[in-house]
C-alpha cells in the first residue's frame, strides 16, 4: 500500500482551530503518513505571518538592537496554540537556542526556518507522530542548490523503520551544516521531495483554496475549478503568474510520475485539482472544457521593426537577437512577417537600456521604421485539448472582436498547447472575461 505525503500551508496551521482541522484530515486516511507543515500564517487580514516576525528579529539582531520583545510575541503565538490544544509541551529550550544563535550569528535563513521547525515540533506532538528535522535530510550544496539525489537517499535512510513522520518544510542544510531555505513558499518543494523519496501514491498540497482556478477570481466572478491539469499546462499558466504552487515543486514529483492534488483545508470534501503527467493518468479527463485555464500579465513592451525585403536578408534576426544579448535582455515572444518583426520584452528590464537598444538595432540592421510600444499585457489561453479541437484560435479572436479589443500580437507554439495574445494593459481584464465566457460559460 503506497503512502501519501501531505503538505499544509501557513493558513492551514495559523491557529489551534486550524490544527484541529489538519489533524482530522490526516487521521481520516491511514495512508497520510508523512506530513510537511509550513510556519503559522495569518489568522486575519491584519495579522503578521510568523516567518515575517522572525525576519524582523533577525534584522534587529543584525543591527545590534534588542529583539527579545519581538521574539516573545512569537513564543506567545506558539504557546497560545499549545495551550488551546491542551498539550503538555514546552518550547522554552528551542526559543533559548534561537535567541542565542541570533545574537551570535543573525543569519536570515536560520531565522526564517525556525517558523517551520517550531510548527513541526508542535504538530508532531499533537499528532503523536515522529519529528524529523529537515536539516537532517534536505541537503544543499555550498552555493545553495538542492542536491536532490543526496537528499532522497538521506530521507529514505532517516524514515526507514518509522511508521510516520512530520518533516518541516522550507529549509534544509548545506553540506557544511549551515541552515538554508528555499525561496518563499518553499514548503511546497519539501513536500514534493519527500513524496519522491517515499515513492508516494500521491502528494496532497493542502491550502486555503479548493484547487487551481480557470481564471483569476479578482477578474472573473466565481471561476470554475480545474479538475485535472497536466504539468505542462501548469507551467504555462504559472509563468503568467497564475499559481497556488511553488514552481520548483513540480520537478521532483513529475520525474517520479507522482500526481499532485491541490486541496482546501477548510473544505476537505472538495476534490480540488489533480496535477498529472498526462491526460491518461486520470479517468475524469474527459469532463474538462476545450481550454484548461486563462492567465495574463501586465508590464511588457514591444519593439516593432520594419524593413523592406527583411526576409531575404541573411542573419537579420540573428543581428537583432545579438543586440538583446549584448544588452542583457531576454525576450518573451517574437512573431514576425515578411517585412516586420515584433519583439516583446519585460518593460522594467528594458527601461535602463531602452535608448541604447534602439541605437544598436538601427546600427546593426538599418530598419525602415523602428519604435517601442509600452503598456502591453500578455494573455495565455492554455489547454491540452486545443490541439484536437477545430476553431479554437478563431473563437479567441471572435471573443476579442465582440469586445472591440485590438489584438497587438499572437503567438502559438508548435505543441499547440497554448495561444498567446498581446493586448493593451487596460483591455486585459475584459479580454480574460470574454475568453472565459466563450470557452467556459458557453460550454456548460
């Protein structure tokens, strides 16, 4: 019987009542043997996350300022959870160690990691599970890169013979024994690594939403939850900023063929979103729409180049790309015609070298016309079924035409997994709503 790895985010473990929900979820399925907790998150909108409180302690310590009062607030937060749960345990020794370490060596990674470490201690005690310090099993090299093979071996060795375990998320140690953290949201990555190591049946990632949504709920009212999404689709949407999962959490489970299930701690009855390697991994695949998701991002500029007979000029594109390379720029998209080329870039990265880039392009390719258009938004329509569905792109354009939205660029990859369109930033919300209506509401 394969086991499940379950990761709970900060909102899922923000207070004692959330701890009770988490414990009920874990105990309801005997396969849920390995638990990865985050640090306590916000209990209400004005609250402060424990990780941010720890960062402040570190900052004060680094400036030689007394941080005992701030550390006491963190201690009170944990003690409140322990007391409300009626537990007989003390974290006094742990807090003494944290205080001493911050006074001696105020390292940000160490400080930030203690939120997960302490929460792991509390949750393990509450569940009656074994506690395994992530510093013993998650291994980084001296430059901070994860050593996956070494980590998997360490996890398997440490968990051998244990019926269950709580392994704190977000941190590990370098080969020199220094505490190192992932980037924010890195508990997702820890859960993925543990799932790989124990050859889990599934990796359940419990958070405060009932799965991955077809579109941003701030733009589309009550968007549908995506039932099944492939890793490739997820990557396309996550690149446009639509994600409830740390992007580095994908590889360890994808390489092992382990699906991820995004679930809602506050609505455990909801099936959530299943993230799989391909369509055939899940029987409900046929229930989906033509498209899987829509996501958009603002803050782009387009360099428009025109030159007669451009297509006959050998090395034209290479010269333009070399200008970008020499100025340290990467491009997002580069659709072209016979006599035209458009290059879409991140505006913030372009801004410091804008004039130089234009001057260099003029010198290298001598265009008939050259301009930069700012205020561009990029929108991705993603779906594995688009490839075998006729008229998908026509429907996207029809949605834009009905809304009188001017499409400034279009780009479709050879995989036909997604269609990229560029619109003015002020048109982005309406474009997303219109495409949602065209593909989701009309197909219900």
